[in-house]
C-alpha cells in the first residue's frame, strides 16, 4: 500500500510573536515494513532550520522564526510505501529478559516515569497475566487486549500531559493513554517496550484516490528478539494502514511539534491530517 499524508499544524497569536523556537518530529521512518518515498516539511514564515537524528533514531527538524509574525503554519507532506508482514511467533522466554543483552541493552524501555507508571491494581493484573502466560510475547498480547477492553476511547477525556493513571481512573482516554497504560504494564513485568507515534488510515478498506481525514496515532512495540508492534486502541496488530514516524520511551520523546515563543501572550492551534491511499 502507498499512502500520502499531509499533516498541517497552524498557530494564531493574539498579537505579534517576536520569535519562535521549535522541534518537529513529523518525518516518517524508513524501516521494517515501510519505505519513505518522499517527504517534505514546510514552515511559514520562512525559518532557519537544522535537521538531525535524535538519540532514539528519529528524524528531527529544529527551526527558528526570528521575524515578528502573527501566525505560523507547519506542513509535513510524506509519501510512504507500506508492506508490513504479520508478526512471527514469540521468540523469547521469561529467563531471556534478565539477560544483560536484553535488560541492559534496552534499559531505557524498562523505566516507569510518571506518564506510564501504572496504578497498583493494574500493575497487579499485569503480574497475574504474566504468571499465567507461557511467554513474554503471549503476556504482552494479553495485556494489550485487557487494556483495550477496560478503557473506552473518548476524545477530549485527557490531554497530552495526562499520566496513565488518570485514564485508568476514569476508564477513558485516547490512543496516547492506552499506549502509556500498556507500556507501564509491560515494563512492570520486565518486558522492554517503547511508544510509537505515527499515522493510521482510518478505513479498513482504504480506497485508492480517496482523501480522508485522519489524525496522529500511537501504539506500542515490545522487544521479543526484535520489535513487535500492537495497537491497543484498535486491538489490532499494525498492518499496511499504519505509518511509523517516531519511537521513544513515552509521548514526550516523540511529540510531533513543540516549542516556545516570545511576544504575544496567548495562541490558538489547529491540526489537520489528510491521508490518501495512492496505490
């Protein structure tokens, strides 16, 4: 499948922003299951830019707008070819997770910062699932299914700064929250797991040439002698409709766009993602 994605973010200021400093992680990755055919990031007003790859291997564009401006628009346009095969059978057993080749190599993905730390009852359930599962991979899939069944997808019920415990307490959240809940559970039982940001074509039967409105999406990957992905929001293994942009410990490592500005006191923001299957 070949997808064209146009991700537009706009800001309007209540006066003049004298300067703006930003980082964008909006460039999809070429890796297992997908090849980036074309990508371009445009910013208006014209900025100074610097591209680099961060610690986690994500493509980052750092940019500064140093002229006074009352609005700013960031548009990322990408064409990505996806051909994601089904995940294989679980490869690791529980004893393998304690090996330094796993525990030390992926130590960043075993930490439990506030965003992902699970509440006590959920952590206990994760340990119960792990005790009954034959392999770490089987436990991971069961935990994803459990979070999916317990947490309703309710847009607006949380925000980008909400920790996982908030979503669990109200049994409602969005894809970011479900990913954080699963990450906390997996790390609690010793499975290295990372946050994935990207896009999802919302239609299971995507029609060629039809542009639909999508949004940024989030799911998880865990280490099982290779990274294995799963989308707890949809209770599905990622396929050709999923496009990976960035990976990290949690949402803070992969924020599509963040920054600071001086001058105007307040600003408003809009985001639009258009996805088109072109092949």
